[in-house]
């Protein structure tokens, strides 16, 4: 009797919670989440952590090495690198989130339509996706920036668009697999509309695989955004942003190591944290799929 | 298989055609007037604008413009840079060898480092060596190329003075830092693939069988496991190469090295649209050709796909 009860309790756990539990049982995921939480909180708490203005120019304090007063030193026009690091981090993180949101919303929508309805619409969307996938990501983002013109908002849009094809591909693949399941047929037989089937049955079931792409994609889009800013196509001076800070600091690599080390460390640690979490989610998702197939 | 090959080639032709449409559209998708955007802050009169419009053929109907663009492109004429009037195809053919040299040397480095790390991790699966190799690998995947490049400059150029931080000319020393910058993150990808593929193969029954009949460990690894484990890695080479071409934009820019990546960045910053179109078109076509070639090789090498 007790055994039976325990079994029921286990099955009552929602798939989402189970996935979370499995993900965070992983040591690297725990480390990654703590690291990411520290970085995000530090950037958000910028006004509390420093009283300096990230754009305040102090000609008497140019290229000062790290000290208690200036933990990350100062740049070529005497701005506090620590303040710029924190405020710049806010922007870099925002670029990643906005870009991935654009990529996910459009990519998933196109993928659902393409995979579910099929026909000429599917052929057309798939062809456009193939064409877009023929560009290396960064080149596609750069091409879009060539059209829209440089700038941080445009960089978010460009990186977002560059992500649409990957989301579309993955969603379409999942839809094709799920569409043929018996429960979809059953819903249709019971009179379920296409809209209902797509959003209450297919999308939630495709979500697990998409979650991996979203997580790892946030990392990639932060990186892509910073790369564009590094190339001078994203955030424009004097806006603090990690990639743009590296671009500016690059010229002083011989005199001021702190200008290249800290902003890069910010990008590296953020992406490392996200990759660790993403890998754990990916393992957990693979685990649940295997467990389901073996039942 | 012939059917599959024909279909694969047709798709590639269709994709290349699509790329040409997209690249052609760049100039028309620019919000507002592309010509004014190109001339930017230069003080020009209406006559110059009209002249450039005429020169770029922007006054004709769009299908006519596209037809002209395509027929010229097929003959290798990609227009002229609006900045220095150099023919785009000439600029690209001058810069491409430098990019290819960088991409090849980075690929070679990535394969060597990635192979050693991946194999080590797989053979020492579950030990600290595995953890170390995979730690290095996830760090390699997370490190921004431009930061890695700057750190390498800081260490090898500023502090040790071994290699130049500016990669001009064709000397081998100048190629070292760009190769490390581009190749090391890629080595991380290769290491992961080699490890996963090797672990997969080592779990197979024919490996157990080989061991059971007393084949020495080294022989099991070299003769039975490695050969099979390498198939997915080798077929992935094409994609890696293509990725390296994209990565060259950043590496070339930061090391002030010649190449089409840097050409692209400069063209975009200067809004030199004919040059942007040319570089994007050529890079995308190379990418498609590599992918097509990879797919076809894979099909020929893998009988399981051939039968389908």
C-alpha cells in the first residue's frame, strides 16, 4: 500500500519541476547558477555598488591601475572601469535577452506553421530558412546591420533575426514528430481546432528541446552582441557595453591590461555560467526522453 | 543514391539563387535612401546623388536591376567599391587567400588539440583527467574570440615579446596568434565531439567482443574504436571550416590582418554596399559549397544513408 502511494506521489510531480530537479542535481549547473546569479545581481545593483558615474570624465585620472578607490582601474579619459563594467553588463545581458526573445518568438511561430500545415507554405519557409542558414551567424547579423545601420538596438534586432532560422528548424522538426502521435489524432477526432492542437498539445511537448536552445542561445546572443559592439557595429561610444569597452581598451593593451581583462572576463563568466546550465538542461532533457522511451 | 545526389545539388543551386536575391536586396532594404546613406556625412549636392544612383543603376525597375546584377555576377563582375572604385571581385580575390590560410591553420590546430583532449577524456572517462579536459572544453566554448585574442596579445606579444600583435605580411610568426585565437575555441568543439563519439563506440558490443577475445587494449582503441569514432568528427569538418570563415571577421579585424572578414567589417562601417554585397555573396556561396560537399561525402562514406 505504501509503495503504491509513493509511486503516485512521484507521478504527480509536474514534468517541468522534474526537469528542474534533474538539472540542478548537476554540480556544474549549481556552480553555473550561482555564478550567473552573482553577475546579474551585481549588474542590477550597480547604483548600490558604486557611486561613480560610468560616463564621468576625469582628465587627472587617466589609465590608473586598479586600486581600492577604482577596483578595475580607469580608462584613457579617466572614467571608472568598475562603474562601466557594471552598467555595461546590464546592457550586454539585455542584448542577449532581447535578441533571443526575437529569435524564439518568430522562429517558433514559423516552425509551428511550417511543420503543422506543411504544403507550399512549409516549402517556402524551409527554403528561406535554408538560405539564411547558408550565412555564418555573425555574417548574417553583420549583413542585417549593414541594412539597418550600426547601433545597439539594431544589433539586438540583427542578432535576433540571425537566430530565427535555428529556432524554426528545431521547432519544425519537433512538430513533425509530435504531429503524428496518437493523442494529436485523438484531439482532432474530438473536434479540437488547429490552434488548440498547436498551442495546448504540440508546443508544450516541443518545449523541452526548445528550452535547451533558448538557454544556450542566450549565451550565444550575448556573445554575438558583444562581438558586434567589439567590431564597432553595436553599442556606440560613450555607451558602456562589454564588447565596446574591449574595443576601446584594445588600443591601450600595452599600457593598461585592466581595460582588456575585466570586460572580457565579464562576458566569459556570463557565457560560461549559461553554458554550464544549458549543458545540464540538455542532459536532463535527454535523460527524460530516454526514460520515457524505455517505459 | 543518384536521386539523392541530384536532389541535394538542386537544393544547393536553389539556395545559392536565394542568396543572390537576398544579397541583391540589401541595397533596397536600407531604410530611406541607400545612396544618401552611402554618402553619409559627405557634403554632396543633388547632382552627385543622382550620378551615383545612375551609376548603381537604381533608376531601373527592380527585376531589370536584379537581372543585370545576376548576369554580371555570373561573369565575375560584382561591381565597384564606391569608396575607392576598386572592382569588388578583385578586392575579394586579393584578400581571400589570406583568410583561407588562417582558416586552414586554425582548423589544423583545432583538430590536433581537440583530438588529443577528446581522446584523453574518453579513455579516462569519469576520472579527474576527464573533468579537466571537459572543463577546458566548456571554457573554450565560452571564451569570446576577441577576448582570447587580447589575452594572447597581452601574454605573448606585450609580456614575452614572442609574436607580433599585428599580423601583416605572410610570415609564419604573424600567423601564430591569429591561429591560436581562432583555433582554440574550435578545439573545444572538436574535443567534445571526439569524446562523445568515442564513448558511444566504446560502449558498442563489437568492442566488448574484441576485448573478450583478448585483443590488447591499444589495438582495441586504434583499430576498432577510433576508426569508427572518427566518422562523425570527419563529416563535421565542413561545418567547422565554414564556422572558421565566419570567425575570421573578428580575428582579422583585431590583428589588422588582410582577409575578407576584415574587408566585410570595413565595408559595413563605410556603408560601401557593392563591397558588402560582394563579400557576403562570396562567403555564403563558399559556405553552401562546403556544406554540399560535406553532405555528399557523408552519403558516399556512409552506406546506411545511401540505401535510403
